[in-house]
C-alpha cells in the first residue's frame, strides 16, 4: 500500500497532471463564456433573423397536463452551436500553437561556409575547416 501511495504521489506531482488540471479549470470557465455567447448573443440574433423565432423554446410535449415531460430539442440546437464554437476556437488555438512550434523547430543552427561549403555553426565568424572569415 505504501508503494502505491508513493507512486500516486509522484504521478500527481508531475507537471503534466498539474497542467491538465489547469487546462480543465480554464476549459470549464471558457465553456461558460461560450455558453453565454450562444445563449445571450448568437441565439437572439438568429431569432431576430428568423422573425422572432425562439430556438430555446422548441420542444415536443410528451404527454398531457402541466407536469408532462418535454423533449427540448431547441436546447439541443443551442448545445450543438456551443460545441461548434468551442471546436473552432480550439482548432484555431492548436493551429497557431503548431505554427509557432514549427517556426521554432525550423530555426537553422548551421550555415554553409561560402568558401569551402562545409557546414558551420550559424554564429561562427570564422570557418573551422578553411579558416576563412565568414559574415
């Protein structure tokens, strides 16, 4: 049992777990913002464009009476819009991160000597192979 607790403690204290926890917390807050954007901005605009049609009120009543169950497909439409907005934002975020990483990876570390054409360090001012001054 002690080894299990030790392994668990090591696992939980690693940076990846902490990064994931922060990501989940920020993701939850971001979801609340997007939900508000959809419910309070986008859906009213869609309602205005459709002649005052309220999507959130779309439902099918399953039964009779005041306490009858309802199938709220309008709320489902709003959830789909939420998902699509979050997916687009995450896609753009990951695309920009990948572009940034690619630029970092592509930074050259060597260059060719213009006299002997050997590979030399990009910061070199003198070629170690032929002794020429390199600008």
